[in-house]
C-alpha cells in the first residue's frame, strides 16, 4: 500500500503535519505517559516507546516542513531535534549501562522529550515561516 497524500497548498501540508503530530502526542500521553501501568513497563521498554514516538514526530515534521521555501528553517528543525535527541539518547545510554542518573538529569530528559514530541516546535516553525514570508511580501509593496 502506498499512502501518498496530495496537498493543494503549503497551508494544507502544514495543517496535515500538525494533525499527525497532535495525534501522536495525544496517543502517547493517553496510552502511555498518563497511565499508571506505564511505570510497570520495564524501564528499557519505556525508553524505546518514548524514543520511537519522538522519532515519529521528527519524521512527520521533516516530511511536512520539507517543502518550505526557506531551507534554513529545515536546518533549524533538524538541528533542534538532532541535538536534543542526542542529549536524550546519551542520558538513556548512561541509564542503560550505569544505572539511573540523578533526578535533575531525568527531569531534563523528560523536558526535552516533551518539547520534541509536543506540537509547540512545529507550530513555532509554521509561525516563523508565515512571519518571514508576510514581511517579505509587505517589503515588496
């Protein structure tokens, strides 16, 4: 099966990406993070679930922001995601090898993961894209 969506405009593409990210975010919190049984799942499996959901949001954003006219916004999306994923992964690897890191490090990793999976960054990129293009259009008039 080939699931290719044809978007008529950049706005439709952006809204489609936003809807997918909101669905992933909601499912993650409804099915895992806000459930008491999530703590009963082995720690390594929890790490994999969190990492997979974050990677999924990254790929959705990459696909739906990939057609932006300004390439620097795509680079910004990649830079933010890859650098924070590197931090989270490093903390996770430390946790897997050496045991639990300090509570402040765990809170930091949770904050990074929350930021990356939430639609906030995606919406921010959309607003930035719109502002950049509306200011260039008004400068031409």
